[in-house]
C-alpha cells in the first residue's frame, strides 16, 4: 500500500507544490519593487481569482472521483464521456466568466476595502488574468481525469512546465521590460495556454484510443449531467465556504491596514506550502479510494485510509519542526522589508499551530472525493465555516488580527474532526 500511495503522491506533491511556489515567487517579485502596495495587490488579485476558480474546483475533484471509479470498474466508455463532459462544462463556464468580467470586477472591488493604491494595481492584475479562464478551467478538468486514471506523472510534467514558463516570463516582463504587476499577470496567462496546448498533445500521445468512445450525444445526456452535478453541487458549496474563509482573511486584513494585509499574505504562504504538500497525499487518496470503490474492495479502502493518515502525520511533524527552526529565514526570502518581517514575527506562532490542526481535513477531502461522498464534505464545512465567523466576530474587538488567526485554526480543526465522525458509517459499518 505504501508503494501505491507514494507512486501517486510523489508526482502529485511535485505538481501541487509548484502552485504555492509560483505564488511565493510572485510575492517575492513584487516584494522587491520597493512598495508594500504591490504585495497587497497580489494578495487582493489572488483572492479574487481564488473566489472565482475555487468555486469551480468540482471540475477537478468531481472528475477525479467519477473517473477513478470508472477506471476501477474497467468502463472505458464512461471514462471517455467523463472527460468530454468535464471539458464541455469547463468551456461553458469560462465563456460566461469572460462575458461577465466587468460586473464581477465591479462587485469584487466594492466588497474589498483596500487602499486606493492597492486597488489600482489589483485591477491591472485582474484585467489581464481573467482572459486565462478557458485554459485554467480546462486544465482543472484534464488534471482530474489524469489523476482518476491513476496517472499522476502527466499532470506533474504539465504543472512544472506551466510554472517554469510563468516564472521566466514574469521575471522578463517585470524586471527587463518594467511591466511591474502587469508583467506578473501576463506571464501567468501565457503560461496557462502553453500548458493547455501541452496537455492536448500528451493526451493524444497516451490516450488517443479513448477517442473512439467519445460521443457528443452521450456527453450532454441529461441523466448523466444531473448525476455529475449532484455530486458537484456539494463540492461547489464546499468550495464556496473555503473561498468565504480564505477571501475573508485578506479582506479583513486590508481593513486593518496595508501592513497587516502584507503580513497576513506572507504568513499564509507557510500554510499554503504545507497544504499543497499534504494535498499530494490527498490526491493519491482520491485515485486509490475511487479505484477500490469501483472494484468493490472495501478492505483496501480501509487500508488506504489508515496509511494516508500515517503519511499525513509524518508530514505535519516535519513541517512544524522546519517552520520552528527556519521561520525568520523563510520570511526574508519573501521580502526584504524589515518592518514587515518584524511585524510578521509577532504573529508567527500561528504558523506553527496551523499544520497540526489542519492536516486531517486535507486527507479526508481526498478520501471523500474518491468516494464521491460530497454531502459529508459539505455538511462538515458548513459547521466549520459558521464557527470561523462566529469566533472572529466575538473576539475581533479585543484580539484584532489574532482573532482572525484563532478563528482560522478552529475552522481547520473542526473540518477534519467532523469529516472523520461523519465518515464512520460510510467506511466502517
């Protein structure tokens, strides 16, 4: 079982770690432009696109769960239709997002209370990045399909390519051409489309045989669409709650001032790095749990769950120790602004608590996606989100920014605990 998990987890870790590393590079690039406004703008811009794209995370997660179960059942026709159905939905959503970009942008910046300078740069970022929607959403669908097919290596190579291209282009546009935040945005969009082209080529090389099973009529079949959206509605609501929490943190930080916004943005990089590493094992869980359920092997399902949590615990210990020893050095990589580094150290103890309280939620997410058990994810996060906001609003007047981090810790802990409780009947009875 360890070999099975690592065979999927290691490429997935490499794939997922490129995402926060890219975000960290973006922060580091603008962090050396001698103004905290650029850091704040990246935080706001990223928050807006998280709000947009994370809501459509079901294109990745739902596709993985359905594909893995079809793979376990050796249903080649269904495997092909799932990919076609996901891509059809991805392209449809992206067209709507581009068409509605102005009202989306207007509403977003009405809800976010950032300074005029931060908002100006964040709008510049938004106006360019929104055009990457078709590539990003199609990449969600194809990544989910590859993972469901027990193939973690192709998404890894695609992600590496996208992020290397993105970083290179961003450096050229920002430091050579002097485009500042527009350069970071343009580098991101171009890299996504290059990645999508690479994905199409690799799919044709490795999976061309599935073309014979693709049928437009079956892809848009109403009963299949309803089945697809039944699970994905729960995942959508779960993602909406995640977005509400993760968007609230920078938005509330912006109200507390540009320095607090910059500090929270830097500290969240530690959580993001850890979460994407653990997500590598969660993705392995999606593949294996879905496959074993598709082949109706309950003993392997339970064994996989046990081993996934062992690996999650090991990662938690490693990251907590690493952050405790090297925290200040890591902060200095993100920015050379001594004032922001000093202020960040005031809240740094939260960085050490977050991995311990949060890892189980990520592992359970992977398990439940593979089992297509969206209701459990939905119900757990509804309760955890309510506790997050209740905690913050009760304590914010006295604890200020510490209240924000305490509420976040409660949110992570409660998600994992509740998913474990709600899953007992599904896996152990």
